[in-house]
């Protein structure tokens, strides 16, 4: 590559060295992948969904491979805030790349408490709220399908934190735009989309579901068209940056998300089939730009010709 | 830092069973019996995930994998030609504790793959190694069995067979041979189907002999990140990641009732 492509992007107030972050739940706490790529070459790492208390998660089997994708029903197993702060965060804090902590709770008060618990912790650059979880007080329906709940959660986290707040939207809705607007109005600095699409796999011979939880979230290349559409719809409706994800395997996939309107992207399931995926996607995106005569990746953002 | 292994050779050693030889110097140097590697057989989205395989042996720069074709990934692997590079990362997980004098190794089917690596390593260190190898039937496995018998003889490993159809060794399940063999054993290492492992663990516990099992679970990452590969731990222990806390686990850590 002769020309040096400018790769830095700004997601709200956060400056990333390049637009590629590792997606929540697919990259552990970063350290798991340290042998397979240079973490300092990523735009950022989004950590596994964190709850105040540790969670064991769902019984196995928790994952099953499907056509060009996989279903997971991990059940948000995680180490809890205390272990995260003591044992996981120091490693991440020492990295050059940005650290985004994905939050999970079952009620507005719990979200507020979690944000409060993380307040002042060194090394966290932003919070990403996972609203795809069931709202226990709201009768178990996911927060993410209801604009009023999404706004309330966003506000609760904002009021208990000094960090930029990103809201990660679920694709399991008829129209993501009203929810995106509600999150924006409540003070979200950015929106990440999409989370996994609810799905199911069945063993016809045994007549049983393949996941113990019966249903799970679909991810991987199979969902890229859905992600692209939602990023396209949402980025046109809101004034805040969108972080696009869903099925990104290559730099060209990332470029497609930028064209659809995303300012940055996250790489999830691709890290499983190739643990160096995040860095590879970042490198391939820069190569794509060089080949296409794009001097600055920001030129791609929303540049879709329709 | 993408990790590759180059296919050196691949021989059929039984019905749908292959011995794969990979050039993977760093993995071969770092592996120990019971650890595993992730192997990606396709370059594209089908199949999307890598497959976990125990290391069957390490010879210089070479890594040996013994595997059986059971689905599309292993079928694709069986057609891979020498010279091809496969994404491969490892060694992963915790291996067997080889520090004992009279180990009893209990293998069911392809469970022999990691155990044979352990058997040879322990015999080389001077342990008196006994291997009980259970199969549904010996039909179709003659090459593999001949190789194992030769290596057992050369390595002073005692090798006994059971088959469910009586075609080789004693007729019945491999656990039938255990009570007697346990009398001399100072540790049991086992790998095979879950029902077999449960029976082995229970016999070893009754005889008060320490027991380690190598477990399998569907895996996505192999490196401890996705939390997809868990098995239930004894009450209070939550779940254990097969790729991280395992694949070799002390039998007493596993909740066999919920497995
Ligand atoms: C730690 C470990 C070590 C292993 N070592 C060996 C070995 O040395 N030799 C050998 O022949 N096999 C071994 N296996 C099993 C091997 O990984 C599976 O047979 C293989 O993944 C099947 O892939 P497939 O595409 O052919 O089958 P499919 O049934 O088409 O696979 C579909 C999905 O299920 C998963 N899967 C299917 N069977 C198993 C299984 N038994 N365990 C875990 N995941 C499974 C696959 O990885 C894949 O994601 C090991 C498994 C584990 C977890
Ligand atoms: C095993 C697994 C665990 C996940 N855990 C989380 C999580 O804890 N929090 C979250 O917001 N998203 C989680 N996700 C969703 C991903 O971050 C991502 O939104 C989704 O997988 C789509 O991207 P992909 O196709 O690139 O994987 C998880 C996905 C997978 C596959
Ligand atoms: S396979 Fe991902 S955590 Fe074990």
C-alpha cells in the first residue's frame, strides 16, 4: 500500500484509532485473544455483558452452529462487577485501544446501581447498554422493544455515570427507529446495532430443541443483510453516530456497514472461526480504502448511493 | 498473527477414521497429552466454526490428530490434501496429570486419541501403563488397532480390548474390565462418551483411585471467551468451561447427574 489511509473515527466524544471494535460476548475480556492479535491495533474492545452480581448463565447446550451462523443462549454468564474491576479491567486499562463496557441488568434500578458501581473506575472509556435483556419488572419483556423503557434505562445509566453511554439495540422489533430516537433523546451518545436475532434450531430425529434454552440469538454472516438494513434505517433517522455490527467477517463487510451509515463497526462471531479476525478486518478495511482511492475512512460513512 | 498448520499427510486408518499429520512447530513444541487444538476446515462461512481436536501425538515439528468423520466438518477435513494450510490454534486447555506410577487409561471409541498420547508419554517416563480400549466392534478398525498394538508392544504398554459385539477382546463394555484393573492402579485417566465417563468416574471413586476425565462440548472459540462449552460443576461450582478449565477435569469436579 503506497498511500496511508486515515483510519481514525469519532464515535460521539470517543476517538478511535480505527473503526473496528471487538463485539461484546465474543471477545471475553480481551486477554483471551492477546496471543492471536495485537490488541493495540484495534479501535476498541467491548467486554462481555456485565451485571452487578456474577451470573452462572444457562444450562448447556448453549451454542449450536447453523447455516452461515450460530445460535447462542449463554444466559449472560459473567464474573460480576467486583471481579471485573479487580481482575479484568486492569489488563484492559493498560491497552492503547478504547474499552467499552457492555452492561446488563434486569431493572432500571439495577442498571443505575451497576453504572454507579463502575463510576470512576480507571480504564473504562464508554458504557454500552444491552437492552436486549428481559425487564423483570416489566413482565419479562425485553427492555429493547419498548421506547419508554429504553429511554428510562438510558437516563438511569447517564445519571449515574460520567462516561459516554452507547445503547445497543435489538433487531427483534418491527421498527427500530422509534426506539433509536428514544435512546437519542434520553442522552445516548451512540447506538450500536444489531444484537442477535432470536431463533431456534431443532433436532428432527430426537424431536428436541438443540439449545437447552430452546431459543437463542442468531449471529454470523447469516444476519449481515438484516444488520445493514437496520443501520441504514436508523442512521438516517438519528443525529448521533451508529456503530454497526452483525455478520462482519471481512474488511469489505465493514465497508458495507460504513456505507450504510455506521461510523464504526464491531466484529463478533468472526472471532470464533479466526481469533485474529478483529485485526484482520481493520487491516482489510484500510486495504479496501487504499484500493478504492479512499484517503480517509470517514469518506465511506453514509456514502451509499441510492 | 494468524495461526496456521500445514497438512503433511492424511491416512485412513479405519472406517471413517483418519490420522492427520500437521506441520505446526510451535503447537507441537508446547503441547502435552490432553490438550487440544482448534482446526478450521473451511476458509468461508460454511462451516463457520472451527472444530476442536485433541492432540494424538507430537513428533518434532509435527502434530498428530486422530479423528473420525461424524459430520460435515470432519467430512470436509478428510478430503483435505497435503500441502494445504488450515487455520489452527493451540495447544489449548489443561492436559492430563501424568505424574503417577501405575496409571489405568480407559478409552471409549475416539477417546483413544488423547489417551494414547498420554500412554506413550507415561510409558516413556517408566510408568506401568495399562490401557483398556472399548469399541462397539473391531470391524473396520484393523489398521488403527494394528498400529496401536505395535506401539503398545514397543512401548511396554499393556493394552486390552472390549467390544460390544465380541469381535475383539472381551465382549461387553469397557467398564467391565475396570474393577480388576483398578486394584493395581494409582490413577485413572479416561476419555470417551459421557455415559462411559460417568461409569468410569463412579467405579474409580468407589475404589478411591484419583480419576481425570477428558470431556467434550460444542465449542465456538476454544479460548475461554464465548462461554458456550460449559459442563455443570458440582453444586456451588456453577459451570466449567471445557476449553479452559478442561478438557481434562478431575472427575470429582463434574456434576455427573446434570451432565
Ligand atoms: C476438546 C475436544 C477434543 C476432541 N478431540 C477429538 C479427537 O481427537 N478426535 C475426534 O474424532 N473427535 C474429537 N472431538 C470431537 C470433534 O470435535 C467433533 O467430532 C467435531 O467437532 C464434529 O464436527 P462435524 O462438523 O464433523 O460434525 P457436525 O455434527 O456436523 O458438527 C456440528 C457442530 O457440532 C459440534 N460437535 C459435533 N460433535 C461434537 C463433539 N463430539 N464434541 C464437541 N462438539 C461437537 C461441531 O464442532 C460443530 O460445531 C473433540 C471434541 C472436543 C470438545
Ligand atoms: C456467544 C455470544 C455471546 C454474546 N454476548 C453478548 C453480550 O453479553 N452482550 C451483548 O450486548 N451482546 C452479546 N452478543 C451479541 C454480539 O455482540 C453481536 O451483537 C452479535 O453477535 C452480532 O454480531 P456478529 O454477527 O458479528 O456476531 C453475543 C453474541 C454471541 C455470539
Ligand atoms: S469454546 Fe468458547 S469458552 Fe469454551
